[in-house]
C-alpha cells in the first residue's frame, strides 16, 4: 500500500511540474537580439511576467505599431530597482529583446534603456549590461 502512495505522489509531481516547465519555454522567440526604440504606452509590473507596451515607428514610414514586450515578474524587477516610476507612459526607451518568430509585434525583453539612460536586465537581472547599447 505504501508503494502505491509513493507512486501516486510521483505521478502527481510530474503532472504538476510539466505545465510550469512548458510555461517558461522561450521557443516562440528568436535566439538573437534586436534593438527597438519607441514610446511607452503602458507598463504592467505583474507576476509571473511583467509587460511593457511600446509604440514603435514603422521603419518603412507607415503607421506606428504597438509592441508587447514580455519581462520577468515584478519581484525580480523590484530586486534590480525597477519601480512603477522607473519607466512610465510617455517615456522614450530602447529595448534589446528577442522578437517573436512568427513576425508579430512582440518580444522577450533582455535589456531596457530607460529615459534617464540607465540600462537594466529585464529578463531576470543576472546578465551583465551590454557595452554597445
């Protein structure tokens, strides 16, 4: 009987862990970084992921495009000094991110250069800031 209980517990652990592992897949994003610049329209410091919405001028002279930039969660951002005052709607920022493979206007944020010129890692705070950004 005890063996059955352990087996059931092991199966439950695997079943519950799989969605969490899949949730953190970066397979939808390109491996290389792309730099984009635009005006912040919204900032949502949330768990499990934060979001910055950016109005980006079309490179071909067309209408501005809204981009959704996915970042790490609020707790991780607060640890590196990101607050609701750090980036606000109306700020012009530059983002270095992994764009979506399907070509839609979204990316996984790596680094964000704020209006004041400071650069922070919005993908967990563990990477060194780039020197060419």
